[in-house]
């Protein structure tokens, strides 16, 4: 959607250039090329700036309704990122952890598929190959932070004591105390059991973003 919208604006405004847009947004020119190729998402603030650049209204026109009807999905913050952000603020500086992308996605993409509140949805980049062949390292998934109980069983993002990972989680029937079976689709990764109260589940995976 971002790519097509931006391409359309340049076609409708042939006098506008990528270099001029980059300057208006205080970006380097390659950032605009990445947006047009679909390898970089347009952030909410950048979208508003683009509308101004292309002479489109931002107050009473379509920008405000667009943003109100869009989900602004932030990255799921891992333990390492949270610590980095805490350290940077303590030092009075800002590190990359504080400037991560926000995905702007149409509300219609979510409303017919999930009841999760918009503010509870995050995206997460998978770091390992435990869920191969279904999900590979480098894939992005959407996570519902409001659903942390594997009933029914499913894929969840959790902290396993070492890092933030995606795994299959399910309750073990009649276990006392209540336990979970945590497993991977890749047979090279072992399954294990853990007490439910001792797990740190961050949220249920509700979608996988896939390039075609």
C-alpha cells in the first residue's frame, strides 16, 4: 500500500522529485528509493509530511481520517532492546533502539481477522529457525500482546531465559501444577515442559508477513 500510494503521487506530480521529497522529510535520498521499492515502510509522521509535500490537505482533508483508521504497529521490544533503551536514556542519549520503525497498516487488514485492540498489536522479527519450514529466521510476524494464555494451543512469542523466541505452546492436560509443552517445528530444536506460572509469554502470533 505504501509503495503504490507513493508511486501514484509521483505520477500525479511529475514536477516533484525524490531528492526534493527526501529533503522535505529530512531523510537521505536512498530512503525514498527504498520506500518506492517496498523495502522500507512509510512512518506515520513521514506520511503527513508527504501529504504536505504533494500539496494535499492535512487538517480537514484525508490525512487525519487515514491515520485514525490505520493501525500504527510498533516493534515488539525484546529484553536486549529494552535494556539498551533504558541505558541510553540514563546516559541522556538516544540509541537506535528508541528509533525503530512503526508500520502504518489499514484497519481493514485487522478488523475482520482479529479482535485484538490496535495498541496491543506488535510486529516481531524471528531470529532463529526453530519454526522452519513454516517460519524462517528473518520473517516478521504480528503478535497480540493481549493473548498470553495458550488455550487454544498456538504459536506464541516468549522469553526463554536467553532470548525472545517464537514457539508452539500448549497446556499439558491434568498437569498439577499446570504445565506447558513448548516445542519447535524444526526437529533440531528440543521440546520441553515448564510450569505455566514460570513462563514469560509475551503474546500470541496472529499473522505472518510474507513476501511473494
